[in-house]
C-alpha cells in the first residue's frame, strides 16, 4: 500500500492518537489534505504561536482557541463533529498531569466525538501511559521521481531569481545526484539541491563530492562514522591485480539501477594481510572504483559502560550508513572490535554486538558495500569467516618485486623526485621483504637525510636507508610467516 492509503486507513478506522516524527510539518499538512479527498473530516492545526485553526477550507479561519494547550483540548472535546487535529510540537505539554489526563479522555472518547489527535514533531517521546495507546506512522522517504521533480523545481527557481539565466545541466550527473539524494526527507533533499544549484548555477559531476559530504553531515546522527574526504584510485595502488579485477567486474552491477537477472548485489570483502601492505589504501580505492563516498566505522568508539548502549551505538551507526548509501563502509582492524570472546567478562556485550553485526550483514538491502580489514586473523570469531558472510576474503601479502618497483615510483613521484634517475629494479631488489609502508618511510628518511646534507636525494642514499632498516618481516618473522601460511590455502591472493 502507498503512504497515502496507509494513512487513510488509519483515519477510516477512527484511530484516536497518531504520532508522526518528522521536521517537515508542511508535508504532513499536505498529506492530510490528500486524505480528506477520500475520507472527509474537518482538519485543524495547532501550534503554541497560532492556537487551533481550521485549515481545510479556503483560507484559514480565526483561532478557535488560545494557544494554551489545556484550553485547546477543552475546545476539541466540546466540538460537535469529529475532526483531525494536527498538534505541532505538542508533546512537551504532556509532561503536565492535567494535559495528559485530558488527552487520555479524548482517546477514550469520554463525552466527546471520535476525534483523531496527530502529534507532529522531530522527536516525540510519550509518557508510558500514552505510548501503548498511540500508533506511530512513519513518512516514507521520497522516491527518485519525486526527487527529480524537486531538483527541477529548484533549477526553475534559480532561473527566476537570476533574471532568466538557465542552469547548465549534465544529464548523467543529474541522474547520479538524484540517486544520491535518496535516503533523506523531501525538505532535506530540497536544501541539499538548492545548495548545489545556487552556488554556481551548474549541475555537473563536480557536485557529487560536495553532495556526499553534505549528506554525510546531515545523516551521521550517531557520530560514530567518519567521512573520508580523500578516496583513492586503483592507479594509486601498486599490485593487488586480482582485487582490482574483482572490483572492476562488479562496478557496473553495483552502480546500475536494476541488477541483471540472477545476480545478487555485491555486499563486501574482508582484507587480511601483513601490516603496512596497503589494506587501508585498498579500501579507499574500492570506494574510488565504485565512485561512491567512503565512510569509516571505528568499532572502538561504540563500546559504552552502560547496559545496552554499545548495541544501540552499533545500530545507530549502521542505520546512518544505510541512509548515506550508496557508499563503502570501511571498518579498519576489525579484530579489535569483534575479537573472538566467549567469556562473560564483559557481560555478553561482545557476543550481542557480534550477533547483531552478523544479522545486519546477512539481511541488509541497502547498497552499503562493506570493506573490513584485519591483521590478526586468529582473533576473529569463526562465525565471521564462514563462507557467505563476505563475498570474498582477500589476503594482502608483502609486495612482490614488480609491486615494490611501482611503490617506489609512486612515492618518488608524489614527492616530486625525478624517479627516472633511479633504477627501480635495483631498489625493488634491495627492498625484498619490505611492506609498502616501510618503503614509503625509507623514501621519507632518504629525503630528510638529503635535506640535511643539502643535496638532492639519489639512489645511493636511498639504498643506504634500505640497508639500515629491518622490516617487520624480519623483526616478527615467526608471526608473519605463520599468517602467510594460514592464508595460503584459505584466502584469495589480492595480487
């Protein structure tokens, strides 16, 4: 059933108390105006500034009661015909015993007509005595057809306010913007669209990063998500050829409006590997490859000493990610937040968090692509590694010779060093066993050394820095070798 049909059914059933949580009061009034076309009732609106007024006639009548909440309820009770009463921001007054009692008597229809009270507000918490008597009605978020009309309306407004100057529109970008406006209310979408159009009079692909940032700031009510402003391109990542091919195969299906028959939407990957080998950079590159925003969830911030708060924080964070979708949700060092813990030392919080997270992974319908990274696979719970939790589990190993040469090239070019004067093959050979992060630090150390000596960085100095470094694969050889051996037959090599 449609939103209008659902609400009409509530009115036909003479529902006594309806609660609608939304900041968009205008949309509520408009929706009830449409309800009256199918079920006729007088429609009234109350606010503390205007009192109770009838709004379904041509023009609004004079106030029927003073703004006082108690006087308004007496007026409603004394009416000789049943009506619909939209009470805007009325819930704070329910803290008074007299007001609460009068609402209860209206709900019970004690010596009054069968009125419908509709409480409208951004956030409504009812007293326990009223909560079980209320029906909570949620406004549906606008679909793409409504959002497209909204953007077109804002473009027309821009033309009127700028002396007929037309908005330059890239049709492909317009489709992407409309798609990315999903998940917010009509009022919020209008504000975002107006910001994009009125800042330069252009709708183009350049608006997409700004829209992603604004939408994140609007929807990240949990505060546990972090917007990553800088995603990466796969051209910024050396090696990882299998991972790149895997993402490229799924890009079209992930971004398409309707999936090809027989295909499930891609849901996520787990990146295991040696520390410093580019798992975090790969996560950023996945978002760049899919062309969607990247948001990061820090599991450590979810945990709270009060009972039930940790689970609530996780629910809120994942709900925010779903509203921001399409996006890539990046969880770094997953084992630190979902470590295998069968003990009761934390009162079962870890097990409940894990249970809810696994349920969300299996049942989510939104286009939130999960990229999780982990270093200590032995600390991950077995339930998380079962086939089907992730689309694939990739192992990011120490870079091979060709990847090491490419990493040197990337970092030298990034720091404006003429890499063509270096033998990348010799550098890659000297860096055998080094991770990408260790190669980067060798370049940085070489630049500091060259700066102190007041000479340009050359290959000899860089080879000296490599020779003076003991990589993690040497310092922690037992642990690194054990991890590589574990992954050899259990995961897909990323390279």
